[in-house]
C-alpha cells in the first residue's frame, strides 16, 4: 500500500471526552474494525510520513478499518491538558469508540496504552473480540532500585531540552526507543517528540502514565489475548510482557528478536509481528464483518438525518427480514427497542449510550438493509418483526 494513497483516504474526526477535552481520531483501511490505543508519541497528520510508523499504518489498513487517536494533550487533540490519569484516558478511549460507532472490535494496546486497554476490556467485555498488547504493560512492574532516579533524570532532560531546536536531549529518548535505527529514522523521531507535544505536557503526562496500573484487573479478562514484545526493549522491559501473559488466562506471548521498542520495517522481527497479528485476527476477518462504509465511514455522513423516531428515512420492501443477518448484535438490540416504540433518547438511556451513537447505529442499519427516505425506520422494524 502506497503511503501517500493511504493518507488521502484517512479521515480525521473529533469527539469530546467526558471532561470536555477534544480528542482527535483517524479512520483508514477496510475490513473488521481494529481500535488502536496509541502510545503518547503520535501525530495523526505526520505519522503517515514517518519512516518509523508508516509501515504499521499501511499493514493494519490492509485487512481492517483502523481507528486510532492522538492522546489528550498530544498531536491534534486538545493541548494544555493537565489530567492524564488512567480514568481520564479510559474516558478518551470510550469516547472514540462511541463516536466511531463500532460495536465489537479488536483492540491493540501500544506501549503505554496497556493499562487503559485492560480497564476498558474489564468494563466493556462484550465490546472487544480480541486483545493485542504490543510493547506494553499492565502497570510498571520494575523492581530496579535505580528506576526512580532514572525517571527524575529523564524528567530533567525533558524540562531542559524538549523544546530546543537541536535534538541532543530528545535523542536520549529516541535512542531508548529505536537504538538500532538509521540516522534518518533517529532524526524523524527526534522531531516527532517536539511536534507531538510541549515540554510541560510531556513531563506531566509521563509521570501520570507511570502511575497507571491495571494489574489487579488482569484476572478478570476473558478475551483471546496476544502479547507481542521485543526481547531487548529498553523502554518497557520484556518482563512486563511476561507478567501480562501470565496474568491473563489463555494469553499467548510472542518474543520478537529485536532491541527496538518500535520494530522497524527492515528488521527480521517485522514480518514475524505481521504474521502473528494477521493469524491472531484472522477469525475476525472470516466472520462476515462489514467494511468501513457500513461500520464507520458511512455512519458519519448519515448520522445527521437519523435524529428522531420519525426522521430517519426509508425505502424498499419491508417484507421477509432479508439482510438482517448483516446487522451486529448492538444494531439488532437498538432496532428491537425501536420496534417497541421507543425514540432515540429513550433507547440511549436504556443502553447507556449517547443519542448520537444510537443515531449512527440506526444509520448503519438503514445502509445495510438498503433503506432510504422518510420511512426507513418503519421498514427496518417491519423486517425485524417479520423475521421474528
């Protein structure tokens, strides 16, 4: 997949977290949905140009509708944010998922996204089909007595050198993340740090991320889980991966023979990551999931016309219940409530969803059933009742 072609198909959207912070997220690719709980070092606009990140984006989008976001205070999301707690970041992930309108999806936690992903799955077990951890952790398990001193040193480096035009201070972080990279890759990651966020946010968010710990929830998870981690990772020790895999029933651990926290495209470890991820997610691809036109992208354009009980449009035959097998469990649930005469506000309260999310689900239903016009809701309900 050509990177320039891929970025032209990327759609950037915004949603609001529970505390009002605007979170930027992007959608690209086609196939069953995969939500990426991103690491802090991202920028939705620049990642496609990256010799460090773009091979991930291209690979993910080959078989999946990829939904990824800039963490609060970073990239295109609201800057100047002071709350980077686990609870706030969980709210961000929930807001992105609801705004994107996906019901059930694979979730890939990158690096510091681990504690958030664990908390999400524990709270919403019905939403996640498969869980992947990449270079991640549940909560820092290091017993190294020098760890606190190292963190103080890194904080000082951020304060002194993050915003400087020269990259000498930022190169310390780059060297930890991709020690086996080319100078071009090092330089790009040096610059991404400065572009992604400011020094104050980098320090504050890093400290709060280090305090995030969802280890106590590991035993509650009941979802197919894959843990992938570079054996020589200098940012998050391989022991973190072992701890994750041991704590989740049935989880499988894959060790990549690399020293890089971010495995690069020309490494022997890269095709191993690709093969393991594709194999693990293969079942999602064979279950008849619809593509982005129905699950994500198409919903955004149609949501505005689906606001109230009689406003959402229709056409076509109502008989026979045809097409209902394309609907997700959540879509059928919402349609069934609509068949009871409930309007969108009441349905939203019943299911603890936003009204906008209910509207998007109904828009997806109409698109899948090929219904258009003012009586789509009536026609969709009739199909459901006919099948019943």
